[in-house]
C-alpha cells in the first residue's frame, strides 16, 4: 500500500514537474515570438470586402446597365478595388511571413512549406471542389453579363480541373472561381520565399527595395524577344517584388513608424494613402476608349500602376500599426471579424455569387440576389474559417512540429 502510494506520488510529482517545464518553455517561446499585428489582419479583411463589392458591382453594372450617371460613377469608384486589394495582399504576405526571420526565429524550409500548404492550399482545394461541383451542375448562360459568363460558362473540363489542382502551366483561372488567379502566384512565390527572404535580409534596406523594383523590370524584360515568357509566369516574378517590398517594410517598420509619428501631417497621409490608389486607378481606367487597364495601357504602365498601389499600401500598413487612432478603429469588432475570415471571404464569395445567381436569377430581383450574396458570403466565410481554415492550420502546425521531434519524443508524447 505504501509502495503504490509512493509510486503514485512520484508519478504525480514527475507529471507536475514536466507540466511546469512545458509551461516555462511556452512562456519563454511566447516572449520570443514575433508580434502579431491585428491591425494588418483588419486591413486584409477590409480589402477582401472591397473585392466582394467590386465583383457585385461588376455583375450589377454589366447585367442591369444602370443609366443614372450618378449611380454609374458610384459603381465605377469600386472598379480599382479588386486589383488594389490583391497588391495589398502580396505586400502584407511579404511583411507577415518575414517577421519570424527578422525576430531571429527563422523557420526551416520544410516547416515553412508544410504550414503554408495547410494555410493556403488545403482551404483552396475545398473551395475548388465546391466550385467544380457547381460548374458541373449549373453551367450555362443565364444573364446578360459578359463578365459573369467567363465563369461556369461551359461543361467541366477535367484537364482544366487537374491544372487547377497542380497549378501547372498557363490556364484559364477564371472558369471556376475568379479570385484564385492570385493564389497561383501566392503559392509559387511561397515555395521560394524562405531563400528569397534570407537573401533580402542580408542586403541593406535601400538595396532590397531596388531588388523589388528590379523584379518588375525583369518581368517586363522576359516578356519580350528573345524570351517571350507568358504573362502568368512573368506576373509571378512581378508580384514577387511586392513580397520583397513587404520584407523591407517589416524590417524598417520601427524606423518608419517613428518617422510617421514625428510628422505633424500624418492624418493627411492617412487620407492620401486611402484615396490616392483609387483616384489614380479611376483615371487610368478611363484612359483611352477601352475600359480595361490591361488593353488601354502598355505593360510598363501596368507595372508603374501596381507600384503606385504598393507604395500607398505600404504607407497605409505603417500608419495602421503606428497610429493609436487607426489601431482603435481597426480593432472594432466587425472589422476584426472581417480580418479573421478575410481569406475565406476572398476565396468563397464568387462561388456563393455563382450559386445564388444560377439558382435565383429571374425568380427574385437582382439587387435582392446581390444583397443575399453579401450576407451569405460572410456566413459561409465564417463557417469556412472555423471548420476548414483553423483545423487545416492546426494540422499543419502539428505535422511541422512532429517533423522536428525525434522518434523517441514522438513515441513518448503518443
């Protein structure tokens, strides 16, 4: 009896000691972890909402064709939101992904890759499955919108589905879910991000910024003879420059924040940072006879346009993490919610739009459909975040942690 009690006491004491050691290690690690900027999550959420409104506007304008000039101007003001938001996403990714390395805790390549795949690719596959199912059952021409029928316009091509799964070659990324074109570039750049970040952090900040600009110049160069590289491949090089810019911002965030706080006109800078990209793009989008920036402007002008947006996005990011007023606004519960579900909202809203329009068009008014799409997109995004994104990220963390532990530790933990 005494012996068993002694054994039990020793076991309990061992467990208690082990728990304390784990808690101490977690506390030490927590102190070394890079800070998480919830303000940047909020910016990502607001940008995702702008993309949603941009796509709702596209369907409304191309199907209903409003004749009111005031309404047309109001809807057109959302036109630059889609592209500007994606540029912000790229700069944000470079900023956030580089923080562990900047704080002295770089991840191994395999750890980074595993976590990135489970963060982006697995939720993407879930959305792709829902989009392919809808395209299989509901494809066809039902509205007057030319833009809308670039999606789910024809029977499912399973070779195209395979290309979407493997991210191979230049293919029609608009057939199933229009926003996924940016995820192709995000995943490609993620595969080279750790070595890219290591190289950039060895350079002085001014030279890393030069490298970022040079990547866009290289993208323009390889599209011309004798290289003649296709635009999707060249675009990945171009967008990688925004990741490099994000790394540079992350490294210089304290210096830039201090400079901002010393500047008395910082609230004017907030206003300029918010409005300049959209005003510039609205003017560029009205240039010439075409409404498409890509056809109205040469490639060099597209690169310049994107960098104007990137610089304004970078300024907005620094202002958001430096200004107490901006932090309070971006911490507001509805905006915080948008930040949490931003990736799912970006990924699922067009799929929700396609399902709703195919099932309800000519049954209820189009404005009612668009309002329903907005509400359902938020609801579906919440479900996706909690039931797909979070479990997938947790699984990625567990797998990357198991990889770093010895077989004996894994057995003991099991």
